[in-house]
C-alpha cells in the first residue's frame, strides 16, 4: 500500500517532528531532536529496495535512524502514539507502583 506523504507530514508534525529532505523519490524522512540526540524516522511511501543506502546517508550526517515501514496512516499513528507516550513502559511502571502500594496497604 502506498502512504500519502501529506498525511504523514501532518501526523509527524503533530508529534513535534520536522520534515527533512530525503533526496529520494518515494521516501519521507522526519527528525526529532531530544536533548543531544538527533533522531530520524525514514519511511518508504511505497516498496523500495535502497532503504539501507538512505539510512546510511542519514547516519553519516549525524542522525540516529530508524526505518519504519507502515501499511496505513492508522498504523503510523498508533506507532507514534505508543512510542511518544511510552505506553507499554508506563503501564508496567504504574502496575508495579500499584502492586507496591496495595501491598503496603494490605500489611
């Protein structure tokens, strides 16, 4: 499935990412700077074969890169949400805190 670049642009910008030029047709790239770290998501808009070459160029430019392949804008949205809010680790931490608290109340 082909992703629509304008939809991805809007979605990634809503999470604070900035679009960066990929220099490749059918590839979108977005960066997010957190502290000293400069991260980049590289997303093929349709199946392509030279993704590793694209990733290597960004790494050489100083980015910590992740290639993300999505089948739909909904999948991209869910992945960004879970990553941005660290939902899995937050649930785990909250569950541990709850267990600790309920154990203290019980004893």
